[in-house]
């Protein structure tokens, strides 16, 4: 059974950091594109960042550029989202998702369809 499990969320003060993990079981992440999404109360879900499976290219939504870093550890079958300089507007439930179509520079990961989703982890940025 294909499963994604997020962890690492929590409560942090503005300016703080968190590292989210997305661990896969039942399949290997190597050639999948992995995306991080978030949904704040009363708002639509938005794509935050993704990493392509074929060439490792990464993408970020403008609001997190320079603050968030996505990476993958194929040996651990895990994708990470390092979040620095957190702001209250980063508060949301964060989800990771996997796309069978791995994506590359010709088919960048923001435009892919993501078939598998985790259950989400809450990130709250507040003083």
C-alpha cells in the first residue's frame, strides 16, 4: 500500500525554523515528483514547493523563495522541506504529495497531477 506520512510540524515563533519530513512506504520515491502543499483556514490549497523525480529540479512559490528549501534523500525514501524565517502567514496544514509522472525541465513539477497524498501536519507560526 502506497503511503506518505508527514511529520515535523508544530508551533514556532516568527523568525523560527522547522523541518518537515515526508516519508514514503510501499514504494520508492526516486522517480516521483514530490510536492509540498499547504492549506490555511478559509483559503484554497496552494503549492509551496516541489522537486522533480527525473532531474531533481526544484520550484517554489514566490512567497517562500529564499526561506524554504526542498530536498530528497533517496536512501531514506524521504523528502524534506526546510522552513526558515517563518512568518505568521505560513501557518497552515502542510501536505506532501507524489506524482507518478516524475517531471523534469520540460514538464516541471508545479504542473503535474499528484496522485498520492499524506494526511498533513500542522504548522503554526505565532508569538
